[in-house]
C-alpha cells in the first residue's frame, strides 16, 4: 500500500486496515461494528441538520440546498454515500489508499450517484488547497487513529466555511473505554480485531471542545455512545465515558 507523508497519521497502524479492504460493506465481516456505528452516527448528524432546518424529512432526508460536505477519513464510504443520496456534493478523503479504492469500487454499483468524489489525501494537505470550501466537515471515528489531535482538529476547522458545521466522533480516554473497548471488545471477545484501537490515541470530548474553542469554534452539543456486548450493537448513552459524537459551529466573519 502506498503511503502519504502525514504528520498526524500513524502510517504503520493505518496499513492495518488494508487487510480488510474487501469487507468495508460486508455485514458478515469484521467491519460489521463499524458499519453499525456509522448508521448510529448518521442519526446524530441528521438530528442536528433537522433542528437547523438544513434537511427536510428524516428517514428519507433531503438537503434543502446544494451543500458541499467533506468526509474526512471516509474509509469505504458509508457516510459519504448516505449524504450524497440526500443531495449534497460530498468529497471523501482518506490516507489509506486501499480504503479509497474500496469506496470507488462500491460507488460504481450506483451509476446515478454522481455527486461523490473520492481522493487519497490527508486533511492537513486538503485544507490548504480547500480552505473554507465546505459547508459541513465530518471526521467520524477518526480522531482515535491520529497522532496529533490538535493539528487534525484545526485542519478540519480550516476546511469549513464561516457559519459551517463540524462533526467529530471518537473514543474517550477513560478507564471505562479501556475496559470496554481494549480489554473486553478487543482482547476477550475479539469483537474488534486485535490492534484495531490504541488507547493512547483516545481523546476526551472536553479536550476536543477545548481544541475547537482555540480554533475559534463553539461546541453546540454532544452525546455518549457505548457498545452493548450482549446485543452486539452500539447504543446511545447518558455519558461520554466510552465514546461520543459532537458538533460545533465555525463563527461567521
């Protein structure tokens, strides 16, 4: 797998996902938890967009205006395609070239879906060429895979327009997340393949909120998520001790 020179990317660990490049859309593969999590995260995104009257409808939601969305760390394109089907122009970027190839291959299954562009790129590079070009920037389940959270967050902020929205989801760096995700999920039950997650890269939502504030953005809300090992499904939680989804707004000039 070719690599990019990205200061925030853990390149050796990123190659881990190339082993599963054929299973990005397969619910019977090790990607099942990620596919389910993306579905849950999409519910949060739709809820925010509906409250702000950016979309109409909910189940079969549609954007009221033709917005530009950047899906950072798009993987195989789960969120990318869902947002494009709702009428947005979506660009999906990822530092893993195999993930981008998988996303492109899946896109071919729907010839009518022409408002998607996939690029093998990093947010640090992309935001330089596309500063303030997007109405919405989403980095879903990505922060816990990067080495420098602050640089990553600020790069996402740079890409969004004034008045635009930014969404992040990640694992909290707590004892509970270590126990649930690393010990139980990754070591005991092997729900997640060994070495999928590194606890030292997890980051708390309050720390991300501080990074956003330093970048001039205001966090507007967050919600906790946890993995229920008995039902084998992700569920909303009353706290963010394991995982969270959050959103912020970049102020207008």
